């Protein structure tokens, strides 16, 4: 049996396989077992959250994680470019074939 969350607005975080390894969203329903349904995960899909926070605190935390995710993506692109340059410099015969 699930219970609608109306009075206290809550935010759940769940594990994800990509950096920063969590996603989150406002809780819409919660089972007595502690599993939740969120707007972002999808209606009818329940999971056991890693963390439950008050709504605004959860949004703030997720916002900080999104900033870190953008920094991570930027650093990853920069690293990729630098290694392509090394292939071009150290193995030009290969670089010509992959570009």
C-alpha cells in the first residue's frame, strides 16, 4: 500500500551508474516499506532511496551535484583531447587512420 505525500514535501536520491552516481527527484508516494515513487523516476516505479531529504535541501544538493557533473564532463573532454594529441605526436601512422 502506498501513501500520497502531500503535507511534507520530500526529495529522494537513488544510485545511478554514471557520474556523480546519483539522481534525485521529489517524492510523490511512499510505501510503508520505505520504497518511494518520484516525479523523475516515473509513475508506478518504486525504489529504495539512498537518501531522503526535505524538498529544498534535496534540490540544492542535486544542483551542486549537477555542477560537479559539468566540471567532470569538461575535464573528461580535455583529457580525451590531450590523449588524441599524444597519439597524433607519438603514433602519426595510427592517428591518420582513426581521424
